[in-house]
C-alpha cells in the first residue's frame, strides 16, 4: 500500500513518511527517525532538562534489560517542554503524567497529552498532540497522530494510528503472528504478508501490528490481527477479531453473521 492518503490527512510530524514506499515503512526505521526529531525539538525551542517527581534507570544500581527510562512517582503537569537527553525523551508542554507511568526512550510525546496511571511507553514511540495513553496501555515501536485516545487496557505494537482515533477499552493491535514449532526452535520469524487484491504483499517485517486511518473507531475488546490495514472512518464492532488485510474507508465491520456495510451518515 503506497497511498498514504488512504489513511492519513493530518500528520503529527510532516516528514514521517519521507523516503518511504509503503505506509508501514516508517516503523522499520523509527528509532533513528525519532532520535533526529527529538534532537530537532531540543535545538529549536526552549525547554527544561530536569523533571521532578520521577525516578530513572540511572537512579538504580540494577541492570535494566529493557533500556533507559523513567518511572513517574508524582502527579506532574508540564508547564514547559522537557528534554531528558540521557534518556532520549522529549515531552511537550501541557502534558500531564500520572504516578506509575513508565516511559522508555527514545520517545517523543507532544503537547497537552494525558499519560495516565500504569501507562507503559516501551520505547521507539512517537505521540502527537492531545493524545491519551491510559491505564495499563502499552505502546511499543509505534506512531500515534494527534487527538488519538488509547484510554484503557490497550496494546499497541508496531503500529501507526491516525488522528482522532478511539481505541475502546481492551482493544488490542497484535503485532506477532502465530509461529510454527520450527520458527520457535530455530529462533526465526517469517515476515508478515498482507493479503491484497493484487496478491500477498511481503512487508519484510517480522512484527507488524496495524495501520489505522484517521477517525477509526475500535469497539471494546476488539482484536486486530498482525498486518491489518484500516482506512479512514472504519468502525469495528466490539469484541470482534479482525483478520489481516485491507479494509477500505467507511467500512462498518460486524460479527460474522452480519455482513460489512457502509457506515450510515
């Protein structure tokens, strides 16, 4: 899928898709892209370089296999941007951090976001402005555009989510397909292939969650399988498991006994 406009009208950062052929390609190089974006943010405007009310991995004598990060210990309301260079974390002004959230770098979080109790931002994460990462929501190697909410018990792995998207409570964007015994024993993973009208598209990625277009609504406890592409304004019925593939703009996805149909305007 090469037409980014099928999914996104508004980007939280204008150069996200620079040099990309397919819509999932930014995820392949998200770490260096983030590091460059964070460096630009730090150079282009005023910020503070210390954050009260957190504990970092540098404060502990123990080895942290999961990389560098911080643990929020207090209620924090940022009145100005903060850049924590050693952690490779940049957070915009107006963002609120609640106790027990964990943020690992590199991470770039926009302005006026809510990072709520128990949120786990696991590294290689770009979050736009006015977003919610809520209670026990985990995000890893993913991009969230502006005004997107993952408020309760969500998993977002290796995914790109558009603007004004709502992930209902308990909805999951799975990123690892089922593996054979041979894959497990020999420690390899076959790249995810997406079935399209033109044939199977090899993504070249061992892990890929979902590409979720602007204004998508995921009902509570929906599970989106690895390699799923949702166009703009798709609605997914609560509790539905969505097989990989492409679902075009304006589709209402219902349980098996009810056929997909356009959303009534």
